[in-house]
C-alpha cells in the first residue's frame, strides 16, 4: 500500500489532524505527518505542540496515496501560502490515482483558492463558502466528489476519516474500524450510515 501524508502548519486544528492519522493507522494505511515549517515541532491552533514524522523539505512524495489537509486557522492559510505544497497538490490531483482529503477551512482556503474544486461538490467550515471558487457547496458533514473527500469541521473529523478509509479500502474496513472505536455504540451490525 502506498504512503499517505498529513500536512501540518502552525495553527492546524488538533482534532482534525490527529484523528485522521489515528483512523488511517488503525486501518493499516501507512501515513506520515509532514511539517511544512523548518522544525518537526508544529504548534496547533490550541497551543498543542505536535512532533511531525518528517519535514516537507526532506521528503520525497513519490506517487503518494492520499494528501490530507487538516483545517484550523491560521493553519489552513499557512498551508495555502506554502507554494511547494500547492504544486504538489496540483500534480497529485492531475495524476491518475491522486486522492486528496481536506476538512474545515482547508477545502475552501487551500483547495478552493487554488481552483482545484471547480465543478466539484464541496463542504467546508461555515463562513468560508465564498472561497470554494466554482464548487457546488453542500451543507453536509462529509462530501465525496471525484478525487476529493471533504469535511466541514472538527466534530465530524471521525466521519471524515472513516470516509477516507472507505474510499481507500472499502466500506467494510471503514465499518470495522468504526465499530472497534465504538462509533456505533454497543452494536456491530448497524449499517444505516454509509461512509461517503
């Protein structure tokens, strides 16, 4: 299985960044956190210091699986302003199997401003819809459109993460991970919610 990368900028949303790493690893998906700063230590929007696995400048992104963008402010703005990441996202979106996930402000502030969501359905944190630039806004916790899995905010970080797993490994694997985390409390057979 190819490696995925979660990008961390100063001001990232704690829950969104760490939840997706946790869920992807529970599903057996290789994933690394990437600092876009000059230090492995990155400060979250709420002052939590997280040590990333790798520095952007020291990493080869050779045919990655998922590129993942947590939200948070000013984290999303910092991701958008980091030109090397913009280039990587554009190349990945144009590749045959390139898949991108973003949540909260990131779908609008990063992908929308880069013009990557034109013609796609999209969600984002309320108040950033005007930055989606040509996307069809959906008032939904999670939206899957083309190569994108987009979430609207911190409370839906789990649903967004399970949807990434469902898109990568199938609905049954997402349900297995979700049930193991008691996303369906006291039930292993509830199937009325589909990821993505």
